[in-house]
């Protein structure tokens, strides 16, 4: 089968940063589905692993976690899916990735694709939807009745693009998204944010400008170290700070004490990595997202289609992600 992989950790400009390879086809056992991949999306985690985790000597590592495709075969313990089903999922970071024509994934972390979307539009969604859903409803504990204001830092990115919609559509929170450029600001408004502020300006002044002096919840999605002190200042007493990124250095927890602020980590790979007892919740939430898409309450976050799934197009997508200027999700389709 065709697959895109790497053998050495190299800067994305290097000719061998990603390679077009021919690899043996896997086969499904146990609870695994064998999926014929139709479209994938690229996430910052793909680029972080490519740069920081070199495969063992003579090995090739396949990246890519988001996928949309068709079930080709199922393992002997599979109960939820059958060959021919159209599925979308974000996979498991401990296993080979989805940048391959055929891919294995545990059925418990898979959802049925939204009926109203094509493969590319569906592939944009799973990893970021799981992250945003778990962060908002499970880690920050927001319910449909929660009142207050949510500040989303990096709202035009992959995670922000779906989190903004979930918060606006499914809660009573006032949703404030940050974006620094005219096109990303317009994108965040289009996703339903009540207010858009600029993360390149002092956040306290920006919040004053929109008449929201303090927020009850923060989702710090990127560059947390650059905004950390300002986020603590922006939070109301007993507020909640949610993190998903990889701060470059240690974060001092002591300033959280004065206002009894709580810190909440989200990692969407935790459930699959540790095979937690509630791992199948990710399949459940993907099916819920698909229903909300089909009901017209959420829309795809696809920002740009980079064309066929090959090393050359994937390198362009990795480069854009690494620039920090992605708007919505970057998707590739077909081999
Ligand atoms: N823990 C998890 O489970 C999990 C899951 C998914 C992602 N992540 C991590 O979360 C981070 C965000 O992921 P993503 O997919 O949303 O990234 P992304 O799509 O690459 O984010 C791009 C956005 O970041 C914004 N941005 C750039 N510089 C910024 C700054 N200094 N302050 C605030 N925003 C800035 C940009 O907005 P402007 O162009 O308007 O400046 C751009 O729209 C990454 O580190 C990723 O690895 C973690």
C-alpha cells in the first residue's frame, strides 16, 4: 500500500523530511477496524513528532491521526461496525498513523461519519472535536446551563474552530475568541464567537474594550507561556483555566492561589494510550458531533484542501502548521 512516512527527524524543508513509500498491508484482528483511508487532516502533533521522535534504525514511521474512510474489514471481536461503513476518527498516538491507504484503528474510538459531509470535510473534525469536547465538558465541567464567559486563545486554529462552535451552540457562555489577523478574526466571528479580541495586544485592554472585564473560563489552546500571566489576570475568582498545548518551560502554579483558580489539562490521546475503561466515550462523542453536523448546528472546520495525500503535499501542510498561521484545518484527500 502507499504510505507517507519518515526515517529521520528533519526540518520540513529537507527533501527527505517525508517520503512516499510502499509498505505491507496490515490486517484487522480483535477490536480493530481496517479502514481504507479517503482523507486525512494534519495536526500540530504530526509536526511535533516528526521533529522530535526519530524512528529506530531502518524503520519508517507513518504519521497522521485524523482520518475519514470506509471500513474494509473487521477483527473477530468487532461489534460496532461492518465493512462498507463510512467512519471518521483520530486514532491512537502509540500506533502507526493514517497517512496510508489502509489503516488499523480500535473501534471504540471511531464514529460514523456525518452523512452530510464528504470525506475531506469529515477528516477535518475528529482530533480537534475530541479535544474541544473533552476540554469543555469533561475537564472544565461546563454544562448547557453554565453561565459566564469563555475566553478561547487561538480560536481560529484547528481546536479553536470547533471549540468556538461547541461553546456557542451547546452552552449559555459568552464566547470570546482571540485572533490577530483580519482573515482569522472574520473566521472566528463566522464560527459564532460573540466577541473577537487580538492576542497580539494586551488582553486586559482588549477585554475592557468589549466590556467583559473578567472571564469565568479560559481555554488556552496555544502559546500558553506567552499569555499565562494575562490569563490569570483575566480570570474571575474561582475561575477555570484549561490547557492543551506544550508550554516551552515550567508554569508557576502559585499565582493561581489568590483567586482559587483551577488548572485543567486535556490530552485527547489519554484514553486510547491507557485504554481507560471509558475509552468508548470517544466513539460516542464523535457520533454526537456527527449528529450535530447533520442537524446543521455545527459545520466542518476545513480551512484548506492541500490535494492528494503524498509527501510533497503533506510537506506543504506541515510547513503551514509550523508557521502558526493555520486557519481551521488542513486536509488532504485521495492517494
Ligand atoms: N492536548 C491535546 O489533546 C491537543 C489536541 C490538539 C492540539 N493540541 C495542541 O494545541 C495547540 C493548538 O492546536 P491547533 O490544532 O488548534 O493549532 P493550529 O491550528 O496550528 O493553530 C493556529 C492558530 O494559532 C493562532 N496563534 C498563532 N500564534 C498565536 C499566539 N501567539 N497566541 C494565540 N494564538 C496564536 C493563529 O491565529 P492568528 O493567525 O489569528 O494569530 C492560528 O489561527 C498545538 O500546540 C497542538 O499540538 C493539543
